[in-house]
C-alpha cells in the first residue's frame, strides 16, 4: 500500500476532476482539506465498520514517511496524518463520521523538519495511542523523536515531548518513559527519565557520563553528573533540571548508580 503523498500536478488535476465527476464522492468539503482525503470519505465510512486498524500508509520514493490513515489513536475513530515535505508540516485530521467530513485538528512543524518514519503506541496506559515521529538516524543510529498527544475530545493535538536518543522505553503502569543516548566515543552517555503529567511528558531526572577533557579514545575517565527536576507535585509543568552532584566516575564505586538509575525513584 505504498504510494507517494506528493502527487504530481497532472495527477492531482485528474484526481480533482474525478472527485467532481463521481457521484459517490462529495465535492470539496473544505479547501484546507487535501483532495485525497475528501476522495476517500465514502470508503472511510465503510472502513469504520471493519475491524481493520490501518486504512492506508505510504512512503515517498526516497523512503521517508508520507502519510498514515486509520484507527491509529483508538478503536472507534479514524485519523489521518499527512506530512508535507515541501514546507515540512505534519498535518493532523479527524474524520467526523456523523458529517462524513474531515476536520483538521492540528499542524506542527517537527524540530528536525524531515520525518523518516512514525510509530503508534499507547505510552501512558490510557488505552489511547500516541504518535511518535522519527528523523533519519545519524551515523550512530540516534534519531530525533517527537511524541504527539491527541486530545480525547478529538479537537486538538500537540507535542507532548521531544528527545534525541538511541532508544526509548515506555512504562505504561508507571507512566514513565526511559531514554538512552550514546553517540561517538567523545560524546556523553545519557540516561533520562520522563514522567507523564496530564497530557505532557516532563523530564524528571537525568544522569550523564562525560568524558574527561583531553581523555584519549577508549579511556574510562568520566565525570558523572546527576540532575533532578527541582519542582514538586503539580509544579512539574516544565522541563527543568538542577545539578544535584558531580564527581569523577570510579567504576567500582559508582557503576551501581548508573546501572540502577531508572530503578531508584
């Protein structure tokens, strides 16, 4: 089911006249809604009655993400994510079944601009999925990730968090997200713990192993730095970290702190 979202002008024109000429497909419902979405509205009504999750997902010829349509947030409603790589906008739509009409509920420009891929995952245990976008991986496999949270009222979407990491792991029970960053030999190693507060992921604590200045490649000479969010309870509304301690890393003494960082809350 792979085809490009960026349609050539001639194809776009022919599709437009097809839409206008086909009695089963309504005329343009909203000039802000892409022709493609309007053209599939009758099919979407039928799709809602099926058990299928994905109606369509596509990638551009160079491999990066184009669009995804389906019951990607919950099992009842249909949403569409369309990425316009011309102006680097990611546009979000909700299908109003009663009106047989698409509604735009958000538009975001990713920090990294070009989206390589997307993932759908319930990250906070509320039985509603979040959308995670990924940039192209760098030479070390790290990607810039952005977490998009959809309002239960189907009227808005926003970025709940973003981070540049090697890996991440969501704990739906604890409502936390653990991230790990490891780059080139001269870059720091970073573990970060995020926690859900309402509709946003807030950074709670972080630990870093920074290579000592002028240390040679392959050395184990690090400075261990530990940070915490100084705010408490409902005050956790922004990403804010304060340095708690910092000292030369000695593996025999301090490896436990690193290995058990996520367990010590």
